[in-house]
C-alpha cells in the first residue's frame, strides 16, 4: 500500500538523518581496513630495515667464523655500530651510531635470558627486572609467545606520560640475539593521521550537509503547507461562491425553489442503493446541488418565462450544462490534485445530466452505458423532481403518476439499472421527506446526513414535456 504524502514528508527527514549514520558506518569500515593495511605496510617497512641490520650481522659473523674476529670483539663492534660509543656512565651515545635508523626509530637487542645486549640506556640489564613495563612486554610477547611484531605501552624513566609503541623483532640464532627496532605509535601513524583527519572532515561535512538539507526540507514543507492552506482557503472561497450562486439561482424562481436540493437528495438515496461508498455519495450529492449552475447566466425573461419557449430560447436553455461545466472548471482550477476525482465527478454530473439512454439527449448525445453512471442517476432524479414539482404553467404530477412516467421512459430516456435502484430506494415517504427539506438557507451549511440534507439549488424549464 503506497504511503500518503503526509507520511512521506514525515519520513523524509528521518531518511536524511539515517544517511549520514550509514555513511559514517561505511567510512568507519573503510577506515578500519585502511588502518589495518597501513599497519601491515608499516611493519613490512620496519622489517626491511631489519634486513639491513641482519645483513651487517651476517657479514660480521662470517669474520667470526673465519677466525679474524672473536665473538666478543664482533659483538662489541656491533654495539658501537648500532648504538654508538660507550660513555663513562655505561650508557651509549646513540647520536654517534654509524647506522641511522631514521628519526624516532631506535634499535635494541636482547638474548634468550632477557639480558639487553644493545640498548642506549639499559645495556646489560635484565628485562625482567626493569622498572618499566616495556621489558615485561618484550619478554612475554617475544620470548614466550613468539610474536614478530607487537604494540605495547612504554613508561619513560623521567616519569612522563606513558607512550604507545610499535616494535618489530627478529631472532639472530648465531649470537642468540633478538634484534628489534621500535618507534612511537604516534610517529608510526603520522602520515595516516592526515588521511584520518580528511575522513573526519568528510563525515563532519556530511552531517553539516544533512543538517542543511533537513532545514531546507522543513522550510519547503512549511511553504508547501502554507501553499496547501492557501489552496484550501481558495477552494473554500470557491465553494462559498458556488453556494452563493446556487442560493441566488434558487431565489430567482419561487416555483422551482428547492429543486436542486431535492435532486441531490434523490441522487444520494439512489447511489446508496447502488452500493456507492460515503465519499462517493457526498460527491454525488454536491454534483446534484450544482447540476443546474449553468442557468445562473440565463436571462430571467427566458428562465422564468411562464409559457412555452421558442426554439432559440430552448437552445439557450440547452446550453446550460456546458456553461455550468465551464463555470465549475474555472472555480475548481486551484483545487488540490487529491480532489481531482471528486471534481471530475461533479463536472460529469453538471455536463451530462440531460443525456438520454437512447442517445437523443444533450449536449453530447451519449448513448447507453457510454453515459457515466452518476449522470444516468442524475437524469432520473432530475426528471422525477421536475415532474413532481409545480410550475407556473402546470401542476406537478403525483408520486404514482411520476413513477408511471419513469417506467414508461425506461430504456429510452432512462437507464433500466438506475430505474430499478430508484424504485427500490425512493418511496412515498422518501418523496414526502424530500419536499419538506428546507431550501436556500440549507445551502450554506457544511454538513448533512440522510435525514438532514444541507444544501440546495437551481430550477429548470421545459419545452414539449422534456425536463431541463
């Protein structure tokens, strides 16, 4: 079942708010994958640096194996080469190291007993006894768990805030050294942080754009609501105009006063018998009230003429369905599209209420079921009230005689299906009630039911016994 426009407009802001959330989730997933890939690439780059270190160690170890260097001399040379010369206090001057690892990157080594063999500050100390968690992490994750790369928290000796570090460690079995390089996590992700900042800006921009769209949507919705209200007000004004015109037409001829209201009443009763729903019955009723609105522009000398009409006068009278439809189209032009079906039904009744089932009616000469059902209903209701209403030139027929005329003209002037519904629904009691409906004052009411019909309208003229 399709959503109504009002529901759609309520859901649209929620849809807009959901989009940046979905976008954030997608960006986060992409960011996680990119961060993992960046970490993998960074570890591989650090591993390549260790390749250089291990090449140097392998070259020096080759001299040890050929006997040109002792293992002690070789280890000492590597310590100076990688960590710098030893100071009097036992630390090493890493600034004088011959192998530069890069800014923020340092090299260390320890053996399988946890003794640091290369370190700028703690050479010779046991990692298990160091007052910093760094050594404990290295022992646990490298020696016990066999990890190749690891992340850990390092507590600087000067008491500064702990620092997250990333390290890559590889084993050199010839000397029982675990050689590794280490850098801070902040420096490791330095370039990636630019990408991260761009993603944050992108997500923030997405939320900003969404907020702007929601604001514009709400603003547009308010404008549409105001426009809709103006349209409704204009439609109400048009309805008031129509009712005023109907009242004016009703008051022009005392003999036909209440005709349109009775026609509308009969149409509603017949339509109900034929299974129309309440909305359609309301529309049919309104169409009945307005079916003769085209007579509003006809001169009194013709409309109120007590005698027979001339051919020219009769043609003027016959033009009232087309004139009425044109008038209603102008007045309904600003109505909402949601009312288009109801309006079209009213226009059909106005234009075709004088069509005949045998095709001899006007203005279009439609025949049989080519005539819309609502127009066939209006033809029976209009003719029945015309026959039972008194005029200046003749007295109205009784209920039974009018019914006889309806039967006599079934299949020629009237649709048999509608006639059948008419006789099932319109009784003498219905007829009596219809003729006691109040007239023009009821036209200005907005509500009605089956017992109290609110609204009324025009009259009709006749030539050679044909209702107008």
